[in-house]
C-alpha cells in the first residue's frame, strides 16, 4: 500500500520525538550555520539602509575643496568663495580657514599644548551647508561673528573637558566664551576637532588674512560631476593643479563598504557550520538505522517496500535539518534585529537570504539522509530481525 504524505511525515518525526536530545544536538550545527548566514546578510543590508538614510539626510550633493598635499600648501585666493558661488548649479557655499593659533582650556596650561585641536575661522552659513546641528547652546550669531565667541566641535569639547556652553577658553592671549557645542558631522570630521570662531574675529584678533583653507559646496545632484570638473580652475585660476575636489559622501560609503568585507569571511564560517551540521545529521541517521534494525525488519516483514523505508529515513533527515534551519533563521533574525536596534539602523533582512537559508537546510538534510536511507532499505527482513 502507498504511504500518504501525512503518514510519511509522522514516520519522519518518530525518531525526532523519541530521541529529542540527540536530534537537538544534531540540528544545532545547521541552526548555527543558518543563523550566521542570516546575520551576515541582514547586518550589511541594515547598514546599507542606514547609510542611504544618512546620506539622504546629510546630502550626497556636497563637494569639498582643499589644497593638494604639497609643501608649502597652496593658498586659495580670498575671493575664491565668491567665485564658486557664481557657478550656476551651485546652491550654497561656505568655508573655513585654519589658523596657527593654539587653544587652551586656561592660561595655566602649557602655551604649546593645543590638545590636537585646530582653531578655524568660519563663515556664518557653515552649519547650513554642512547640515550640522548644535547639541548645546547656539551657533555664532551675526554679532558674535565680530566678538570673542567660539563654537566647539564634538571632539574638541570632549578634549577640552566642556559639557556645556558658558565657559571660556584662551586662544593666543585672548579669552573667548564658548557659546555652543556641535553634534558630530560625519561628512566633515575635521570640524569635530575644531574650535570655530567668526571670520571677522579671526581677522581682528588673530591677524587672519582671509584666505579659505577648505571650501564646502552644495550642488544640484544632476550637475555634481560637471561642477566638480570646473571647480579647480574657478577656485585657483593660476594654479588649478593645486586644488583637490573630493566628495565626502563617497568616502563615507567606502568606509561602510570596507566594514562589510568581513561578510565574506562570515559566509565562509556559515558554510563550514552547515557542513558540520550536515555531517552531524548524517551521523545521527546512520546510528538511527543501526539502532532501529529490528523496526526496519518488522516493517519489511509486514510488507513495507524498500522505497517506503528509504522515504521514511530520508524524511526524518529532512525534518531534522528543516527544524534546525527554522530555529537558525529565527535566531538569526533576533540577533540581526538586536544589533540593528543597538546601532539605530532600520531592520532589513533580504527575503532571498531567508529562503536560501531554509532551502539550504533542506538540501543538507537530503544529502545527509541519502546514504542512511539507502542503507536501511537494503536490509532484508531476516537480516534486520536477526540483529
């Protein structure tokens, strides 16, 4: 007589129900492999979604203009910001300029100890161009652009030991009041390590000549590459080769890409875990056949065909692997969700990865169960019952 699918499934679950601990340990290897596969596909996907959201918020339309690395460094003309502003597709321009001044927390600190920070003159619209945010206090007002007031980058505030505005720092021999502390700016980490003062204050107090060091440009996205080509000649017509134009969003994307290269290694580990799990399932099935020879002989004596015996043990191997795959998928989803929540990322797990994990566990079960099922079907009733 023919076995119905439900009867076949019940027979396949028999070994799992009667030997639960062994079945759990056998499925553990497959579960680890599938969980690893889900995690190493889900985390990069979530990271990529977070990157797209971050770039959408920060803007992928920003270009940064700096002097090429040479000694002595090139000096941009004071009028370069105005010249860039006249380019048609440019929507916003701002600049900062490094100074040789040293910032100290107090006059008790060594005059040469600047804590690795840079004092930069800044134009009033810098924060708007960088999409930066003030964490505490406020940005330099038009009046404060002409008076001794500073805004600290996030790293600068930490190094100077300030957690609130209203305190003072000394730059050169002049005391400046801290009026604001910025949030980190991913597209311009140099600002995080800067002490920012007004453009006009730098002229009057520090003897700043007005030549920008870094120029930030916002451009219509459709014209980014075209504007990038003409910026060197616009900024420094006499020596355009001394002008370097970068796209910070590319650097941020490259950073995330290098972080995801470890996914290849983790996928390799997942494949090894699946292999080990498959060997474990095969071992369990071989032992199951040896332990259940009398059952096989009795079923053969009662009329079961070799095909039915093969189907029974092959189904058991598939069920064992599928249970491990389902448990691994669930565990991988939980780990990915927990990590994404901790990083503040949206949870993204590719559906093909989940389906591939479940399908992979079934394939492992089929491969692992082929030999034991064939071996069981070849036992004659007398040989099986004699054992």
